[in-house]
């Protein structure tokens, strides 16, 4: 094998490789010999077919196999001998391919950049920290209590009012003709919930048990059933019961109903959950700070092929949004320039984080990967088993969960080395800062996911 370096510009390397014809021929002859030991053809016993006949039958295919193997092997050796780290699959351009002659081809390789030793001790970041106010816990407990409220018939009887629930039978008709799906018995409707056609619930205010009310409404023009959309209808409603809601007190009994030992334990759990939400917002903000600083302070060439792949993925989403009728902008050339810059930034950060992870033996354990699969399964209540089976049968998809875990662990590693100061803020200040940071990112032509 003869390797000649044609060019070395930036991260691109181009070589000319010549594989002697004899090497390819010997591989073909080896394969023919293997076939001859077991091959069978009409008129010949297995293993007795003449090699010449086999060559005539399979020679061209075997030559193709031999060339492919020679190209792959010689390319891999050229890369290994020079200690190159390809960023993408090498591009091969065959220049001479003819039986009996040397195989000549050119290889273009984009290599990973040398990032060098990184020092994060000088990176200064601010982490916003919000304590959970007691009033937020009180409001959350109140919502839990309200969600567990009970209904009871009003006593003494009175007309229905907003906030009540009424049990009723109803039959709907258009132009005096009943329509499918327009009738129900013992239906319980909360007045003021807005769950029915606009105007329906308002006409039941003041209704009394045992009486009939004709509710006149107009179906919205965009109603799901085209046969009813925009049409006037009358619902004959018979009121069977008027109920009022009775709130459940926030006490130990309510807590036990939700599997807590007592109310205090439930308050603690609620506070912790709210606190985790605050921490996640804070985490997202400090990670954005970190990535911005890394992108600004680490400039190095990135493989064009990786940038092109990332840009194509972004632009594909832009095209999908455009086809869906969304407003994506008019100046296509300007947009492409901006999105290509975004693609380059993402690739640079991805390479930097990957280098930090490799250099510091950061890895994703099987347990962490399994936990990620479980989290995915929990996103589909009632279908957890199917999701778990799906991932167990698709190792490649399961591996895709590795990248975000690796990134988070690497970010945590860098945060441990950086200078991080904490600033205590109110929850309102935390969420305001998060909104402003997100708006600034969008205003800075960042990708809108």
C-alpha cells in the first residue's frame, strides 16, 4: 500500500492511496478457494466445481468485495499510522478500478480539533437561589384540598348558582330534530366550569330541581362536528339535583389519603417538590451562563461536515414550520447565515464538552441509562411496560439517551471547578430572570426549539 498526502489544510486531510493489484487478486483467489470447497453447480458434486467456472460466475462480485475490503483496511491503516481522530466517516473517491491494475483512490478526512488543556477555575458564574415561601406551600395544599372536595345536595333546596354542580338529563335538537351525541342522562355539570358550549351553563343559573329549562345556544363556527358547526340548537334540560361543593379541610386525614403520615409530612413533601422546580429553573440558567462563557472564551476550528449536518437539522425544522404555516422570516439568506452560526456554536460546545468528559473519565453508567429509560416510560402513563420493552429491543435508541446524561454530568464537573457565587432571590425574581434570559437568547438569534 502506498499513501501520499495531497493536502493538509485546517482540519482536512487528503490522501492518495494505491493498493497493488496483486493484493486484490490474492484476496479474490482466497475467496474463490473458499467457495470451491463447498460450492455446488448442476453437473458437479459439492466441492468439485472447477475454480475457473466459479471465477466466471462470481469473479466480478468477489472483485468488488476485495476492493471494498482493501479500501476500508488501507484507509483505517493510514489514519492509525498518522494518529488521526476522524470527526466523520472518510469520503472516498475511486480514481482507478480495473481488474489486473492497481486500485487508486483518494480519501478526504476531517479530523477532530486539538482543544488542549482547559482551565475552568477562572470561569465566574452566579447561581440564583430561591427559598420556598410558606404561602406557596399553603396555596399548593389548598389546591390539593380543593381537588378532593365532595359534592352534596343543597339543603335546604335553592336555585342553582355559579359554582354548583347540577345533575340533569338533556336532549339537543337542531330545527326540531335530535342529533346524535346530543343527549345524556344523569350528567353532572359544574356551573362556571366552561366545559360546555358558550352560553349553555349561564342559562342554567337559577334552575330548580324538577323543572325543565330550554337552553338555546349556537355551535361555534369551528366546532369539531361540521354538521353542527355554526348552527342554532335547543337543549331540553331536566334538572334532577342541585349540589354544592364541600371543601375537605387540610388536615392529617387529607394527608393520609395521599399516603403521608400527617399534614406536616405532606407540607414538607410539597415544599421539597416546589423547591426542586426552583432548582431546575436555577440549574437551567446557570448552565446557559456556562455554555455562553465557554462559547465566548474557547475559539477553535470545527469540522465543516459536523457543522453542515447540524445546520441541515436546524433548517429542516425551519422548513417544517414554514410548511405548517408558521411565520419564520422572509430573508432566507440572512436566516441561513444566522442558523449556520448557531450550528457552529453547537458543534464547538459539543466537541468541548466531549473532550472534557473524555479527559476526565466521565462516563454514563448502566444504572444511569436504565434510570433514563424508566423516566421515559413514566412519561406514558398506562404504557410503561410497552415503552420499557421498546427500549429493550432497540439498543440504538436506548444509546441516544446517553448523550444528554453525559452532557449534564460534564456540566456538573465544570461547575465544580468554576467560581460560583449564590444570590438569594424571591421566586418571582427567579422566574423573571429566567424569562429575561430566554428572551435575550431568542433576541440574539438563538435556535427556537
